[in-house]
RNA sequence: GGCCCCGUGGUGUAAUGGCUAGCACGCCACCCUUUCAAGGUGGAGGAGAUAACGGGUUCGAUUCCCGCCGGGGCUACCA
């Protein structure tokens, strides 16, 4: 991604704590991290928790936990967006006073009705004096709002078809698209790297920044990750969370490598890369435009490669931690055998477990095999 | 419905206005191995009417343009 080298890169990862971090979010975090680390820039972690209904401390902790496991560190934060409400309120007041934003009581149904009468043009409402009404931003009637995207090029959104959208609730609390614009500007974010699902939100954020007199950052919208059903990956569709990957016995380094390859590739076909190499080679401008499907088979293969390349002491330590055992000599000896076979940490125990615990005898199976006097026959063979 | 994005083998990707569209995963076979893996070698698979499909530009298009179909996103006083 090209940018003014005199301005240090400053990116942010801004998840909303409405559930666990799934692989789509993890990839977004990774790309931001790789980009920042590759240019000596900074990564800010911001928690988009303005939805008080769905945001919980547990979910925030889940996200931090996932990030730590992935070994993706950040330079600032976590910053709670909700705790910045004073700043948001100030900015909102400014727009209200300038007349760029106005209070309006219209509901979603009202807006839909208005649009039906106006040939689907963007909603334009009348200001009201009611201090308890929601606040909308005035969208210009003509022209386009254009998003200069590093991955997709210039994307134009005709203003005429955009509604005057709500930026604050009747109680004065601000909405997502407003808070994001204010925060990105305030925090001096230079590059916004996020999922494609935000591309349609970008003109709104651009309009807010313009109203505020702020210069916009650069944008890069990553293609979304889809499930095998072709649908957007989400928690609801059972998308794998980062902690599930951990429990399944994948190595953070392998996950980083795999995730990096989901939407991005090297020109020379290099597949297996250390994190250092990833940092050196990755550029968000080289990310593809098409959505990708998460393929666990390739992750397994990649993970196996990483596991086999570890030295035995590290390997034993990692296995011990996964199993909740002590990395003693016995485990080390067992690991030596398992290392060439296992693709994931989970696969290690089935391979070596018999060395640590008495195997259970399946009575039914035993009887089935030992019928017809097989036992004396075998004993005889053993003696001979 | 409106606005927007996307479309290279099953999956992830690479290169390219012009040799047989490359690589990886997966799949098949063989080798190695007491077994299973791992590893090695080779192969099938993108219809010799190949890049969803149909047009166009061009001497020539997967690559540029248009259309269409399909998938996806946004369209909340959610994020």
C-alpha cells in the first residue's frame, strides 16, 4: 500500500465484543498487525462497545485472549469506544450547531414510506425541535462520495441514493458510523484495514469526517471469509473461533501462516512462511478481491509442517502444555515418536497415550476374538 | 426493492493482451516402511467448444469494455 512515508503508519483493529473472535476477525487483526509491523507503524486496539446490549466484559476478554494466543500484540489500547462518549457528544454538538446534522423523529417505517413516494431516493427529513428525537446527518443531494480503496480502487456511492442517516439516538448516545469516524480521525489512524462488510458504511463515515472537517484515512476492504455453504462467516453459522483452533491443537504460527494465505498469496508461490517472512512480504495492496472459504484440511497440513520443524524440546513443551502434563523425559521420548506423525496437538495423545495409562480392554471385542479356544493356542505359540 | 462488491480446477492462490494457465491443499497410483503416518516420485482433474455465461474492442483476451447470471455485503435510534 502506498502512503506518505513521512507520516508514520497507524492502523487499528476494532472488533465489537458481541461474541468470540472468529477466524474472519482474526485474519483482519493479522493483516493490520502485519502491515503495522512491516512498516514500523503502530496498531491500536479499539473495542467497539457502543451497543450496550450486546457488549460484555466477558466478550472483551475473549477477544484479548484470542489475540494473545495468536501472539498479535498492540501498541495502544484496548480503548473502549463507549468510554469516549464525551468526545462523541462534543462532535455531535458541533454538527448540530453548524446545521449539518438535525433532530428528526422519523422511524424506519417513516423513512421507507418516504422513499416509496420519492422514487427510492435517499431520505431527506425536516428538522424538529424535539430534544428527544434522533439525530440525522445531512447528506448532499448531488454528487458522489467516493471511497479510494487500496484493494478495490475508487468506489463511488451516489449521494442521491443515500439516506440522511441516524448518527445519534434520542438519548444522545451516538451510533456506530459516527463513533468510528470520530475515533479514526481523533486517533490519527492512517489506514483502515477491515472487512468488506464495511465498504458500504465507508461513505457514511467519510461524510461524517467531512462534516467535521477531518481528513480521511486510507481504506482497504478485505474480502469476507465464507463458510463452505458460501455464506458470510459468522458466529451464528458456526464459524470456528480462535479458541476452537487452539483447542483443536493448532500452532499460532501455523494459523498465522494459513490466515495470511487466505486472500493473499506470494508471486513466487512460497507457501510456508515464518512470521518474520510474512511481515516482510505482506502488503495489503496485494490482497485479492474475491471472498475465500476456510479450508481446514490445508490448515492441518500446514500445521503438521510447523510441528515437524520444531526442535524436540520446544515440541515437548508445547505438547505438555496442551495436555496439561509435565514435560518430563518420558513425555519427551514419546514426543520423539509422535512428532513425525501428528498434524495437530490433539492428535498426539492418541498416538502416545498407551505409554502413560493402562489400555482399556473391550470385553465384547475380546470375547469375539478369543472364542473357539484361541487363548490356549496363543499361549502355546507364546511359549514356543 | 435501492446502493455497492465479487466470479481462475473441489479448496486457497500465481502470472499474463499471445508458448501446453503455474503452485499448494485434497484426491489416485507407485516407492520407502512390520503397520499407520511422514517423506519421495508420478498422475487425474480447468471439456483441443478452458477461466460462470453472452457479446464487443483487438491480428490475438482469462487478462480491457458492456450485458447477463450467480454469490455476497450494506440498506436499524446494531456493530
